[in-house]
């Protein structure tokens, strides 16, 4: 089966989603669609290399990004040709779920969802904001701790040049952690967890999606069962 998988800009459930992607890629062809923020997050969490193995670039195994597709999203026209057996959006941000719930399709991912629904392709969404939870933040520099040293050792050891003017460029960072170990003042922090809870409107949008026959999943691991049912 050909699977269309969409990734949006959420760190929560990202690793879990990749674990499922890698498992499904052994027996299915997966086309990956990335929103603009999804592309940034995948790179920031150091997962781009793994994604290229999941969707290595052959037909129906490509990586399509919003930055290169633009608002017209021509790649999503495949849904009209009946190329995909299922569309999966995991992780799905509240921004993406809100747009789909209100019929807005102005990104690569929301266009894919719109076309899939019009063509009767089952749509599964794993939203990140269903209940209160803890999320892991990408690497960042604590401005109150940073000494702005004349010679920044973390910047010197970073092989990707991700530390610029005492900040971390998440588009270059791959979360290797070398910089954190190199800062003797402990100004660089990675893996910090913060607690968040969904807004009332986020919960309401999920209810709207259910009425649209979109299948809401509680965790990426449920996708394995959904794929077998297809």
C-alpha cells in the first residue's frame, strides 16, 4: 500500500511517529509531506537523515516540502489519481487541526488533507494537544546564563555552524548535544520538558474533525493497526 504521511511543526510525538514510519516503510511505500514548520522541526531534532531513509526519493517514496511546493501544492494532485490508500498526519499541531476543521487548505499538509477527504481516502490524525502533557524543547541558549564569551567554545565545536550571535539556529541544529557539553557555564540547554494543556477551542476543533469522518488517534502506535485495516 502507498501511504501519504504528513508531518507538521510539533516536537511532541515526533520520535514516536518516526518509529512507526520506519516500521511501516519495511512493507509500504511512504510519501512524506512536510509543512514549513514541519521541515524545520525535523531538522532541529536531527531526524532528517532518518527521514531520507524512510522516503529515499524513488516514485511514491519522495519527500515533498511546503517550501518547494508552494501554495498550489501540485504533489497533492496524486490523491485525485487514487495513488494513496491512506493519509496520516502525525504529529499534527493545533494550527493544522484547526485549519482542517474549518476547511482551510493553504499549506502542503492541509491541501493533502482536503484532497484526500474529497477523494474518499481515509484520513488519520494524531493531534499533539488532546490533553495536558509534557513536551520536550529543542536546544536553546539561556540568555540570562550566557556570558557572551569573546571566544564561544560551543560555537567553535558545532560542526553545523548552528550557533550564531549567541543563539541556536534550529534550521542548522541537529540536536547532537556537543555544544551543551562544551559550555562551561551551562548556558545551553537541551531536552527540557514543559507542561502544557489544550485550549477549549483546540478540543472543539477535534470534535469538528470527528464529525467530518476524520479518525483521531491518541498515539502514533495506533497507526500500525490502522494501516493493517487498510
